[in-house]
C-alpha cells in the first residue's frame, strides 16, 4: 500500500482521510497488521483512479509503469 500511496505523493494522513479512517488505522493496514476487506480494496482502487484488477495485480514492474503514466499526465 505504501507504494500505491507514493504514486500520488500522499502522506498516510492524507490517504487515511480519503478513506475516511484514522491515520492509525491506515498505518496498521499499510504495515499488514490489519486485513483489508473487499469493499476497502474497491474504495482504494477508486481513490487511486484504477480498476480493482489493476490494484490487485500491482507488482514492482506495474508500479513503475503506473508511476511513469501518472507523471506523464501531470
């Protein structure tokens, strides 16, 4: 999740606010201490402006490509 968040250069607090949760709750999700349910994954995908399948299949290569595409759109 940290890699996903870094694509938009958001802090944990900013991303937590977009999700409507506390920064502490978000940080626990990012560290893998809390399971992320399906509806939360859908919400994250919407916030990141990607479809759920893209979100679920992200790896280092896809993160790089997404970051490259995002920077071209700026």
